C-alpha cells in the first residue's frame, strides 16, 4: 500500500483514536510527523510520543491526553495544506483558531512550529493543520 500523505494519515489516526477514547495510537514515522507530535506535546494536547524501531521506517507512538473527567483535549483537528493545494501564510496572516484557545501548526524554515511560536519568532510558512 502506498501512502502519499503521511500528515493526513497521522491526523486521521489521532482524530479517530481521540473519538474512541484510546490511550495511544501508532502512526508512521517521519520527521514532519515527529515535529507535529512535538508541537502537540508542548501545547498540552498529548501526554507523550516515542519512536519505535521496527527495522524499516519506524513507528511513531502517540499517547493521548484527556481531562480529569475523561473529556477530550483534541476536539477537532483539520488538515489545511494538502499535497494538491498548498496553503502558505505570512506571520501577519496566521489564523487564530478559537480566538487563541486552539493552535495552528505550520512548517517554517525554523522547523515545525505552533502559531504562537511563529509569531514570537516572526516567521511564516506552510499551514499544516489547526487543532481545537
């Protein structure tokens, strides 16, 4: 099976796992997926992630986080830039999901950053997804 969009695959797996109240989910490993997982961990949407060696590409294991009463931390996670239609944005036009309560994840020349980090470093880039 060939998989052309590893980012969309990862986001769909996380979305489905959060909807099913799973504690962890396995995704394909890539540098961009590790960057997305790092941003999600820094912003408090997941508890941890690790890379498991399987002799090939590797597996990215993401441990989901829930609130004290079991409420989801990730309500919606939407892919914005797709392989067929890339979405680029400057620092002044970065979206503010849920008026600043959510995050936008983008890839920049300085790596994968959240919208807050990109504003602080004054850099724009490709808008990967929004998390609410």
